[in-house]
């Protein structure tokens, strides 16, 4: 008999879990319940990255093979304890309530709304116009390989080292790579975006067969595109340890630079089943981005 609902107690908050037996990854026999148990087990690792950071949801009501949509505003039926921040753009006076995830209850409540993927802003409330993270988003074209995405990440790594800076790599969970650079306060999105574009142009000039700079679509051709536009207010990037709605239930996973240099890893190595064991063994490799604060040269 299919179980329709159950209740979880999370830090004193009762969260209703609905349809846990629904297949979300049918080719892998993975259910909504499997997804929720993953997020519950990983909440202590994930939550520091969510703190005061607006979250954008990618929702798949019928699993990964059906329709999906992005949601950046707070669901209308959100409980009173789920925090949010009011936000409006310069061109639209309408106020948007952006959800904030403070605890496992919030993470699970939103995941139970069929949010398989969580994407985060690169700024925190109350300074949403001031990024605290520089992001190099490396998107391989359809003719490029993941090995080339790793090589492009190494080029970014070396460029940052030349500036005396540290970057931290993670898989996107799809085919690409992200390199995060924690940033001190006081910078605008315009300044960060311009700097990332300049670095990208230098790397593309040095190796035009490997690296391109974003101009329109970023997943085309045989090169790895550096999408500097991700460093814009309101844009968001796959959260550390978020699941992705692809076969095998891959996870956006922090890496060591040694793993990137060796070049043997593949996105399919890091999944709902393997990542909790990996974190138990090697720890959270992304932790330094929470404490290091660097200045743009």
C-alpha cells in the first residue's frame, strides 16, 4: 500500500510529508522520500550556506521527466515560521517575498513542495545589493567534455593564485564546474561582474580553443564558457550539495583541487547515495568559503 503522508518532527517543528513513495527518479527507483531523507541528513552541512541567503527553487511536481518551473517567491501556503525577505527591483515596484531557509524544517518543507533543486543568491540579507561571493560559472558546450571543464577550472585556479587569491571548486551537478571565491564586504555586483569578465577575457585570450567568454547562450560549441553574468543581483547558482533533476540523482559537490588536477572524477560519481558517505569521510571541503574574506585586486 502506497503511503500518502507522514509527519516529521524537526527541531520542535512538525512538518507534514506528503506522497513520500512517489517516484522522482523512476529510472533509478528513487522516490520523493529518498530525496527528503537525503536533505534531512545533509541539512547540518547545507544550512550554513543558506544562512540569510535568498533561495530559488526548481520544482518538479511529477519527477524529473515531467515539467518543471523555477520559483523565487515564497509559496502562498508557507507556514508563519518560514522566514522571508522583501525585495523589489528598480524597474518593478511589486514587492517579492524571497524565502530564507534557517533550519532543517524549512529545507524539508520546501523540498516537500517538490523542490528537487535549490539555488542560492551570492548576497545575503540585509545587503542583497552587496555580493559576498565571486562565482566563476564554467559551462561546457555540447561538444566539450567534462575533462575540459576541469581543465578550465584549473586555469581559473591558477589565475586566482597569481592574484594571491583562493578559489574553491565544486561540480555544478550537471556537466559544468563552479569556482567560488569568498569576498570581503564593500563591493557591488557591477564591480564583481566586471572583474570576472576581465579575468575570463584574459583566460580566453591565452587559450581560445578551451575557454570562451559568455555572449548569449553558454552551453554551445566545443569550448568551456565562463558565464560572468552569474555575478548579477537576483541571479542564483546551484547550492552546495543540492540535488539535480537528472538521471542518477547527481549532487553539486565541493571538490579538492587535487581531485580536479587528477582529472578522474565525473559528475555521476557524486549522487544522493554517495555524497553523504563522502562528506562523512572527507568532511565539507567548502567550509573555507564561510570564513575567508578576500579583496578584489
